[in-house]
C-alpha cells in the first residue's frame, strides 16, 4: 500500500520531465546562431571579398558598380543550408577605403536560433521574456498605399537593441509567430 504513492510520484516526475525537455526552441545540432554580430559566420560589416571566400563563390552586385550612384545591393545566397538575403552597402564616398560591406542579413530558415533560444515559429511573448532588460520596439506593419494608412493586425516587427551596439536583430512576425529574422546596422532613431 505504501508503494502506490511512490509509484504515482515517479510517474508524475517522469511525465513532468518529458514535458520540459521540449522548450519549443530549435534543438537541431545544425542550428545557425543569430546574434547582434550576424548569422553564423556571416557578419555585419564583413567585406564583400570575405563573404565570397566564406561562401566559396563570386558575388555580383550590379547596383554597386563603379559608375552607379546606388549605395546598396541585395543578393540571395545559401550559407550552411540556410537561404539568406544579404544586403551589401557601399561605404560613404568620404571614406578612403570605399569598401563594400554587409549591411543586413535576413533569413526565414528553421535552422536559425538566437543565443537566447528564439527560433522560427516562436511567439512574441517568448521573445519579450527572453530579452527582458533589452530595449525592444514592437511595430505593426502598415499599408501606406491606402488613405489613411492601415495597420496590419496580423503582421508586426520586433526590433531588439543592445545598448553598446549599433546593430539590431529584427524578428518579423505573422500572427504573433516569428517567420523570419534579420540582423542589420541601426542607423538611428
């Protein structure tokens, strides 16, 4: 008779521990870390030549040709199984190096995971809880083609700031679930 409560307790503990093993975050061993510095080894501020070396392929940026007045260009690439959009930016003309560097990296790959465990599919509350103490801006998407502009109730963006950095992580949400992430340089308020 005394063994019955012990058995019930063991089953309860086993059930609780099995529920707690799945935190909802990406436990894939091939996960690529998203940080304020970039996505994996693709880093904000990397020169075009370094990205080409990392990806083992030549990158063509027609909008950033020498005779162009454009200051950025976007390419799609695959980095370790993660499809990304990489925005390159030309340094300002007054900069003597005039290098082309990574300005933003964006992806919707399920392999993405922040250091705090946020993955594609996680919800808004998990982001807010994971980054308690950080500066966070939450903005609804707005359709400016309509008069007056209309807020999209299903889509929004969370901007995550770090005090000592000019970089941000953006979480793009659809129905309060992360559908893609981006790391970029923040150019000011």
